[in-house]
């Protein structure tokens, strides 16, 4: 996966001020097959919210999203990720997305190339992760989603 790599499929959606549409999140753990989580619709985002991704503590993983730009470019977009666990201060991280040209084909954009799964707590821990994409500080329509990350000491 590389920034802006075009993939196949998907209709052009032209609703709202921006035609960009978030389709999926892809999580790839070190030594694991990529896990694709569909997040294009409210029902899919609801399923993603309850999806638990399990990684061994300290394992490296990457996060990508699949975005359909439609008829207009996607510029000045930012993805924000907030990782939280009961009793701990939430950790926030934000990355600027590269500009994407108009396209009827979705782009796969690598957001976080080498994250490290949280470690150092005894037993397994579950973290809530909230992610969103905004353009010029305004949230992109339907581009806010949540998921769960569970770390374990052993595989």
C-alpha cells in the first residue's frame, strides 16, 4: 500500500459540498493479513464500532483508508485518531493527507505506516479508537468512525 494508490470499484457519489467519500479502513498487523473494515454507510460504521482488532503488545501495525474522491479533488484533509482507555488520558494524533485528484476509482491512502500497539499493562487491554477526516477544519460527511483495539501479552 502506498499513499494515493488507486484501487478498483465503487460508484461516484456527488452528495454534499465535497464529493469525497470514505469507503473502508484497512489495518495490517506485522506478520498478519490485512483486515478490511467497511465504513461507507452508517450501518457499516456501527459494525466497525463493535469490531475488536487484536494485536500482541508492541506489535507494529499500519492503518490505511480507502477514499473515493468523485468529481472534485480532496485537498487540505486531515485525519485525527484518538486512542482512549478507561483511567488513562486520551492520546490524540493527527496526519495531513496528501492531495487526491478527482477520480471515479477509490484511492488507498496510508495514514499511519508504523504504529506500535500499546504495551506495558498487565493482561489484555481494550482501547477505543475514534477516527475522523476533516477538510479545512470541517468534518467530511460520514467520515467519522470508531473501532476497538485489544492488546494481549501472547498470541
